[in-house]
């Protein structure tokens, strides 16, 4: 940074009149000496700690480690809380609140005397929400991912958070899995601090942060309880102070090429489909053009290199010991841009040039990948004009081209009521269609796309069926599941018009999703269709319903796109 350029925080603290007095005096009830206000970079530590977000519960004390680093480098650390979003408790879905949390982050940063930002993140939405908010202000910013839990261990077997959850119904139906078994498995699965230990959405979001260049090299895979996590946090605290001095802002790191790298890397690690929506939303905030089709174009020919649940066998702890993301970046280097910059000022490719793999079962080499062509496929057709997505690495190969009879559920409640009805006319060749779970429909686009199969088919040994919805799927889940159908049913997308018995054609290799009903019949149904009543008439949900966009462009609120910079013209008195 130009040595004569004044720090942003000096607009508050550098005033030698009444306002400077106000800005400093109250803060001094914590005892900071004079020199803290005389040109030290002020670093905001944005903490998503909450006991209601168990995956982030350790971040409360963790912030102190970051502060240590900030202070050592000559900065002035000030921690602040923002809305925390916990996947496992919040109803109806954290996705309803991602944009709210991003607003909280944005306004908290801009309104305060901060020069640089550390985002302490963990559980799924706490990463994209804080990055989105920070992008709309665009100060120097570094992400410190809270890290995954240790491997779950249950009766001699390794079990993955989330992924195990999706097997419970099957275990209860076929193995006599009892209430006591369930209780025991609960503690065994979640045995340490941290977020889900599979390559679910939280690990995917941490990986994305590192792939975009927003973390120190190698930060994302370190387990939450490993001492090296603290080391990384302390070094991140030091580094953010330098970033302020260098004026290395989010917009310098988040180039179009950085997004392309993140898409390719997500394919190689078998990351969550939720990445699509969050990355599109982040791009929208920082002003980088990015489209749903980019995920298919850039990601679908990338090989799967990482053998982690839900696509594979291992867990995040194994992945960290095998070398973590730097190994993946090194293997993938010919598919990546090498002229991006990360928070340490260097491209992620350069940062990873010396990475070594310590376990080829966990991270494969590019010459002998776990699977060719992983990534995400975008399917379009009359059933999804703006697109829908599928994660082929988590799907059944035989179902990737399929024609089947639709069994339609008009809402998630309708699904629950009827799915296990012994008289339900359904077999394994059918296509389960779930409506009303898109951004506006639910509202909030819950992770229900991977609905359980009917009990009677599970008992017969059926493991997978084609399922289609406008909802999302947990990053820890699997199956031949078509998600994010856009436009969604509750705004009158063709999905709204599907009826029981219609034939649906899925052709993933041909990127096609087709409802085989004549156009004049669809027109007749469309004329009869009327939108559902809005699900809220006050509060945040009403604002959300009025402004949320479709999932193919990131499901952000239209009024939040872009940024307003870090300037604030007016003072408080
Ligand atoms: Fe928080 Fe999975 S529930 S990361
Ligand atoms: Mg999740």
C-alpha cells in the first residue's frame, strides 16, 4: 500500500476532535493503549461461533489464536459475531437465511472501523454467507476454515457425518437397527470439534475457499482439533495485517480465473452440488461473470482424484494425512490457471508445487484417477429450461440414461404422507418427482432432493432410483438425483405441470431432461395452473420471497447483488 494512504480505520480513530474521542474512549474500557489508535491496521475477526451451530462451537476460543497472530504482526484485532447458521438444527432450512447472514456480515464490516477481515467459518452456510457479505465491501480478507471432525468410528467401522445418516432408514428396514444402536452411533459419528468429516458441503466450502485463494495454502483439510489448525489460524492472523499493508483486496484474489480453478477443483475432490449455488452467488457479489453452464464446461471433464465419502470411501482426516488440497492442485495443475493470486500473494499452483502425496488410495494421481469425468452435469430440456444439475460421481451409472413413469409428490408433506403407503403405485423404474422445494416454494430450497426410497422397494433391495426436484441435496448424500430444477415449480416452471403417469427421459450424457408430454397438453395444464399462496406475509421471509432469485443464478436476493464498497460518508453524531 502507498505509505501515505491513510488506513480506513483512521477515519474513525484519527479524528482529533469530539468524534475521535467518542470512537476511542468507549473502546478503551477494554484497556487498549494509545498506540492502538495511531495507525495500527484494525482487523475484524468475523466469528460465526454459536452453540447452536455445533460445527462452529470451537471457534469461540479459536478466535484468540487468530488475535495472537494479528497482534504479533502489529495489528489491532477486534472480534465480532455475525449470524451463525447451523445445518442440523435450523428450520425450515439454513438456505433461507444464507442471504440474511450475508447482509449481517456486509453491514457489520462496512459500518465499523475495520481495515482487514478474518472470516472464521465452518458449517455449510457460514462460509458462503460471510464471503458473500465480505465481497460486497471488498476489504482485504482471509478465510480461516474451522476444520472437519475426526473420523467417526462405530463398532470397528469408520462412519462419515451425514453420509451415515442417509443409510439409517435402510439399516432400520433391513438390519433391525434399534433405538439403542442409533444412540450409540450418534456419539460415535460426532466425536470431536469440527464440521462434517465427509466431502459434504462444509468441506466443499472450505476447499472452495482454499481453491479460490482465500486461505493460506493447505488450510482447508486440517482437522479442527489438530494443533496445526491453530498454527494456521495464528499465521492467518499475521498474514491479514500484511495484506492490509499490501492492500490485497478480495477483488484482487477473486478473478474469473480463480472461480474457474474452484470449479475444476470441486470436480476433482467430488465436492457438493451446493457449491454451484454458493459460487454463483459469490461471483455475483464480486462482479465476476459466471454461469451455470460454466460448471459443466469447466468441471465435467475433470477426473475425480479424491476418494472421500459420499462419492468414495475415506474421510477428511485421511485426506489431510494424505496431503490435502495442495496434492490435488499439483495433480490437477494442467487443468488450472497458474496466474491467479491467493492471499499469500502467489498462485495456488505455485503454493502447491512441492506437495507430496502420502496415500494414493485417498488422493489418486491424474494418470490413474478414481474416476474419469467427475464434476457436475447440467441437464436442460422442457423440464428444466434454465438447467438442473446432477453429480454423476454420486449417482448410479445405469440410471444416467433412463426413461420412467413419473410418481408425483406435490409437496414435501405430500411425499411424507404417501411414500411408504403399501398401495403406492411405484416400482424401481419409476421417477420420483418432488415439487415445491425450490428457493421460493419451500421457501428456502431445503436439502430434500435425495428423498428416501419407498420402504417396500428398500426391502426388495432397491438402492437407487431417479429422483427430480427443484430442491437441493446435502453434500453428504448420494444417488441419481436431479436437483435445482429451474425455473422452480412454485413460479410455474414445467416441473409444476408434471402429472402421475407422465413419462420422463433423463439423458445425462446428452445433457437432457425431457417431459414426454405433447406441447398442446402442457399448454392446457399451464393455463389451468395457479401459483401457491405466498408462505409469509411479514418479516424476513416476506422480504426473501419478494427478492430471491432462481437457483441457476445463485439464489441471492436481487437487491444484494454486487457491492457498495467500503466507504461510509457520514458519521454518527
Ligand atoms: Fe455442520 Fe455438516 S452439519 S458441517
Ligand atoms: Mg449439509
